[in-house]
């Protein structure tokens, strides 16, 4: 009986990565290795002001004194940081004013990924800032957004054009010495996005960025900063797929969000970096620091993530609830298959009075993968009436994978109300047979059941993203269907 | 429509079906009765293609096709429907989504166009009235949090939606109160047509007061030991299964 089920599940879960292709674009890159000279060169090539260089160098000096964190439930191979290229820019025309200026090959890559850079996006109501490797290639809608006073541009441009804003907020949520990978990112980050929503403005469109790792041996160090002033609202989407590659690639990003009084920021991610092949060879190492600061009273930050890719995921999108009555949410689906390892979750730090947080985490483990939820709920002494509810579910497919839950609670105020619920279930042979008997084949049945299981999280995603995410989950679990 | 010849099946090394012969023609209702452990539910599972059981001998033809070689989903697409004794809960999957997927898989197999959302909802409304099922049930996840009776009604509702050629109702009457039993029986009677057939698997005669079978078979120790008309069911009700056990018990 058990073996029959294993056979079915093995068949459905042995699917290989569907987005493995490689674009041949001439690159402008620095040689491998990391040193103060390399950092100076990065800063120089990017034409950055002095304060940025100092910021980077300080982060680098901190990083040298730090060690790779080893507390996660992950088996991380040793990373040779001198064997990584820290700067690579596609060689293209220096300035891109319209679509015609975009490298046709680059455009073709985006098309293959189904990323419509074209003006159709305008109809769909999405402004896209596409990041390929290190340099921002094309920004749409900048003007439309600019009319409302919204700034949405690459972080490199922001550093040059809005140095005061960047200087004020960069590192204010994730300081350069926060952790090993954050320090590394702060030292060498190449590009990313900057969003600024002025007082009282609601962003009329969903903002989205697509990331993509594309150069051989290029470390990818994205940096995103979102600042929402009083009474503003923005929904930001991030999604990524990476080409298939044998050598492991390091990805250490930082996302910082600052929400002022009554501001609301929704940050959604669909992550599909190359997970490695069926035997666990290759794949992206994804070490991400994402943190939001609810600085103002009544502010709200909501993280939604659908994680299906990467060989190793180390990621804890967190909320620091500083303002009174502020609230944080974390909705997560983490799917691991084959030899993938994920250690992901959130931190909800309650500092203000009457702060609320909600955690909904859905783990799916298949193949020989290991999937861990790690969550911290911390209530400080002065955080009166803090509320937290956490729901952590795990779904197992087959008996060779693992699901783990590590909840941490630090409660320093007696008025706090903290609830944690956890369940573990298996996709049953009986559920699959029931679907089969209604004419639904096993692969579709698994898709149906998995999508039902994650519905609570997927519903948080904007419509077009939700559809993409559902497809992605099915693709990540399916076997032979092309 | 259905022709079973000398069917043997086992689970692990235990033989449960030991040579079943049965013929079902369009328009007929057959009842299969028997004491607990006689192999009734195994027969239903084997016909539906549950891989827990291994068929060791015999053949089963459905619509002139050998279905023992078919995957369970293809048997369903051919028009074989099993109303489960214990319908499974699938949390998070709405009845609407589940049934629409199911119907469209069946239509695809018959090379018909998938139903649009509005056509589907219309069909659902019609069938809901036909089998008298609460609207509320179809707005929930598949069988999740349903009472025993609701689960059984839901099976009949799915049967109404999918319009199978052959329906096998596995102990659909067990655990039902009299009202639910009536709803289920009415549903089955209304869905009866000259071109479809029903096999009722039941321990008790009770259901047969509402659904009148053309044939009653008694299954015992993996074989059909007695076949008769509806009066056989009355006999079983009055005398129990002991006389069967005495007459056909293994030595």
C-alpha cells in the first residue's frame, strides 16, 4: 500500500525545472573575488556619491569579522567568496529611453519567461522595473507614477537622484551589521528597486519587479527599499525565475520597508530560482533578509511569499511593530522537492501598544527535501495588549522528506495574547483515489489538493500573480507533463 | 453493460473475492447483500480500480471494454461511478472547483467542449433541485466538516452531476437517518433511466424499501451464493444471514 503511494508520488514529484535556459548577452564584469578595491570599483562604476562608498566599506569591514550563521536546519556547503563575481552589467547602450533601446536578446528572454515588458502591461495595470543581473534595464510608467509623486526606480538611480531619501532610510531597518549575509549585501549590492510613496498617496497600480540571475558565477545582491509616508498605500510584487546552471549561485538580497503613520505596504513574492536537478546538483543559495518597520501608529505591513525554488532558502520576512496599533502579516507557501532545503518563517517584533500580527505558513515537502518553519514572536515590555496568531501547517508527500516547525516566543508583557496552531498532514492515497474515481488523474489531483491547501495564502496575492503562483506550484510538483 | 467473470482479488496475500460472476444490463437495479466481511466493498473497490487490491484471476467487461487494465480515472471517464462508503475530505478544494474539474475531464474524454462557468452553475442548480441537496454543501470544501448523512447526499449529488452509465453505491445507506435515507433513495430513483444501471451494495434491507431492485444477490465468502428477486431481500431481513452461513459456510 505504502509503496504504491510512494510510486505515485515519486512520479508526480520528479519534475525538473522548466525555466532553465541561458541568454547569451555580452557582459561587462569585474574579476572574481572580494576586497576593498573591488568595492571601490563597484561604487565607482556605478557613479555613487561618497556616502555610499563609506556605507559599503563599513559593511564590508563588519562582514569580515562575522561568521556564516549555522543555526538554521540547513546543510550549507562552504561558500568560497573569492570565487564569486561581484559586479556584472549587461553591455548595452548607456541610456535607455524607450523600448527600442532594449537589447533584443534581453527582450526575448523576458518574453520566454512570460514577462510582458511591452505596453500591454499598462492595460494590466502593472508597472514593471525589470532587473537582469545588476543593472536596471528598463522602467515603465515612471512618468505616470511621477505625476502622483511616486518614485519607482532602480536603487542605483535613486542613490544618484534622491541621495537624501536613500541616505535617510537605507539601512534604517536592516543595519549593515545585522547579519552575515546582510553585511555582505550592504557591501556589494549591485542593484534593485527603490519605491517612495508620498504622504496621502495610494499607488494606482501594483508595482512589480522581476529578478533574474543570468551571468555564470555572478553573485546576485539585490537591494530593495520601500518608503511609505503617512496615509499612503502601495502593493509591490516581486517574482523571479533563473536559468538552469550546474554551479551553485549565491543570492543574498535585502528588502527594507518603512511604513509611516497609517501607511500600508503589501509585499508579495513568487520565488522560483533554479532549485538544482533531481540529484541535488546545482541550484541557487538564497539568503535573504527582508524586514519591514511599522514606524508610524496604525501602520501595516503584509508579506506574502510563494517559495518554490532555490537549493537552499534562508529567509525570514519580518515586521517590527513600533507604532502603536500597527500590524504585521506573514502569509507563506514554501514548497520543497527533490533535494531542496528551506528554512523560512518570520519574526514579529511587538514594540508598540495594541499591535497585532498574523502568521499563516504552509509548507509542502516532497522528494527528499527538508522544509522548516522558523518563527519568532517577541512582545516587548511596553507593548500592551499585543496580539498574535500563528498557523503553521505542513503537508508531506511521500516518506523521504521532512517537515519541521520551530516556533520561538519571547513574551515580556502579561497582557499579550499569543496563539500558535500547527498541523502536519500527508496527501492521502484515499484522497487521490477519490479524485481518480471522479475522472481526475493523479497529477491533476495532486495539483488540486495542493492548491486547496495553500488557498488561504494564494488569496492574498494580486489576481494575476495568484494564477502564476498556482501554475508554479503545479509545475514544481509535476513529473513528465510539459 | 457490465459483465464479471470468475473474478478473484486479494489484498496482500488474503483472497477476498473468490470467483464472482455477475451481469448487469442497462435499466437494471441490482442489490448485493451479505454479512460483514463477505467482500461487498472489496468488489466495489476492485471495479473502481483501487490499487490496494490485486486482481489474480477473471475478467471484467464494461461497455465491451476490458476495464481491469484501465486506470481508475479512465474507468470513471467510461461512465463508472462509485459512491464511497466513506467519502474522503479534501480541505481547501471547493465542491464547485472539484466537480467542474471532474465534469470537464469526463467531457474531454468524450471529446466534448468543457462547460463554461455559467453552464456549469446552471447544471449545478438543476441537479441540486433534483436530488434536494442544501445549497450550503456545494459552497464548502469537498466533504470537509460534512456530517455522515451530508457526505452520502453529496455522493448522490455528484452522481447526478456526472450522469454515469453504471453507479455502484457502496453502503450508501449506512449511518443515515430516515430522512437522509429518503433523500438518497429519491435521488437514485429520479436518476434511473433505461440506459443506465445501478448496483446497490448494502447490509440491510432497509434501503430496498425505497429503491426496488430487479435482482438481489447474496455475497458470502467472496462468492455470490444466491440470486433472486426482491423477495430474497425480505427473506434475509426476516431470517438474518445465519442460514446462508450454515448452508454455504466453509468447511
